[in-house]
């Protein structure tokens, strides 16, 4: 699940029960205070910390208390995790036709390359603290993920949000998870498993049990080089470098919009940019051709659509997902609170919402 900026984590587990009790208050009062604040200013996001710990492949080694600021990476003290995102929009062949498809064979190969690259990075990177280097070597966490998901879905002529898009995303993420674990098992055979690997405890995790049978057999035979393998980061800057593809698993913000850029000297400028999939469509069919119905944007989606996509991906992700549930400005407060219950019921690890407000403003504008 996603948290943008600050986050709240509760239920810290046995490792944190010895903390001094400073004050007691009713849980419902605290929850309502959180909801009122995030309704007004889009902060804080919420982590379902017990679920994060239950699903952590390394739960036999640690208790997670928080994540990084964008919530895609739950980490222990001194934890570190290099990330890489595969651009799914580049893997679609025959876009915007009935023959459009995502090249799953190439996707598997890219995941294998990403896992090896990220594993290498743990050995060549410099760390601020010796404790961080030691933690990285002991657990060898990494996070292979995706970007351009909404663009890929639009290019296959499917609408983001409804059941077909949920199905496609689930299949793609399952493919990535299996390819990542297979690659890590083969790396373990080549280089050795991560030092704190406990085969019996790790193999008992729900994530391992959900893998394809042949991949589980590889892991049982060789172990794993890496403690965690998959993450979905926000990829804001990455998506711009990739031709302004849709960010992470987020929907298309708009087919054309203005982005505020902060220059090196602190000055700000506004730049008009075009969504990658919309640009591709214009290159094929001409700039005046009407976009197909598969082009849906943030304004076209309900909070339920966002949650369905986040939950579909979370099923096949070791760590977390950076994801924002966009809400209309006039959403009733009680309905807004219900989004968090829906996210929990759907299996997400957290929830972040954004309702247009005067406090936080916006980097992007139509």
C-alpha cells in the first residue's frame, strides 16, 4: 500500500511493547483525528503495519515499524534496498490494435537482468554507515518493480480500473514475482544465499508458497540470494526520463498537462508535457485522431478503481506499493473514511488518498 510523505504506523509488535506508555486515548478518536487531517491536507497516509509484518518474507529476522517516505519499502533500522523499474509501455507490440499484447518473454528476461544488476549494486555501492552496509550484506534486499502500467493497459486497448485491467496487472505482476525469485535462486547457486537465510522459515512464507511449482523447486534446491525481491516505487522522475510514461501503477494523470519544474537556482518554470501513450497514438494515427475509450485519466476513475489495481499488484509484491487514491473534492467525509476500510478489506498494505485542497497544492495541473 502507498503512503506519500509522512506516515502513521500502529500495532508495532512484540519487539516494541516495552516502550513507555505516554498517554492513553480511544482508538476511534485517534482514527477520526487522522481522517479529518488527511481529508483536509492529504496527510498522513496510513500503513496497515500488522499486515506488512505478516507478509514480510524476513519476518523471522525483524519487526517492521515504518517505511521509507513513499511507503514502497518497509525497512528495519539501517535497512537499505536498491530499486529498479521495468517500463511495461515499451513491451507492448502492435499497440492500439486487436493484436496488441505485452511481450511476457521479454518481461521475464528484463526481470532477470534487473535482479542481477541490483544484487551487484549491493556490493559496489557506498554506504553512509557501516551498519547500513552490514544490513545490506546480511539480507541483500532488493526491489524490482514496474512503471508505465497505465500506458501499457491503454495501448492494449483496455480501460484502467475495471476487471480486465485488474486481471492483466495481476498476471504481469505474478510473472515478475516468479521471474525474480527464479533469478535469485540461480544467483544463490552461483554466489551463495544471503547470509541470514533460514531455508525452513523463509520457505514457509506465504509469498514463497504462492510461487509456481517449478520456481519453488528452484528456491528449495538453491536457496535465495536476496531477502526481498519486488517493490513498486512512485517512479516520478524515472517516468519522465522514460518519455513521460505513466508513473508506477498510477493511472494516466492527463493526456496533456503542465508540470512545474524547479531549476538548479531555485526558480520554477511550467512545462507542457504529453503522456507517452497519447503521443504514441498520435504518431500512428495522426495528431487529430480521437483517442480510443481505453484512455482513462485520474478524473475518470473512482476510488474503488484505484484500490482494485493496488490490491491486484500487492498480491505479488514482497514489499510495498507507492500508490495514491485520487478522490473528488466534494466526496462526503464518511465516504472518504470508507476508502481506508475498502483498502484494508482488499488486502492492501496501506492507503494514501489525495483530495484537491489549498494546503498541499499540486505539481501537475491540467
